[in-house]
C-alpha cells in the first residue's frame, strides 16, 4: 500500500521511522482500514500531550476525504482507529 506520512509536529520520544513503521503495519494488517478510493493514502499525524507521550492523526484518501482517525502511544505500540 502506498502511504505518505505528513507530520504537523514530530515526536521527540521515539524515532519517526519506528512510529511510521508501526502505523504502516497496522494499516496494512487491518482489513477494515481501506480508503474509499484506490491510490495513495496520506497519514497526517502529530504528537500530543505535555511530554509528547501520545500521537493523534487521520488517514486521508487520494480523494481528500478522511476515512479514519487514530490516537495512541507515541511509540505506536497501541493505536486506536475510529471512523
């Protein structure tokens, strides 16, 4: 799956590559997470919380519509996706 990551604020608690890898794995392994159109997915994300301990983001399809939001720990070990 073709996925681009767009950071609004980067995390200082974990390397972005590690987090992006965990997010990519969750998206690719969950058959319920599919965009409304085929093509590239943009993952918009940023760190939140006073110590950058959490992240929040959204998955945007090629058509520009958000089809999932998510939040979780800054290392990507626990991510909660919602519609």
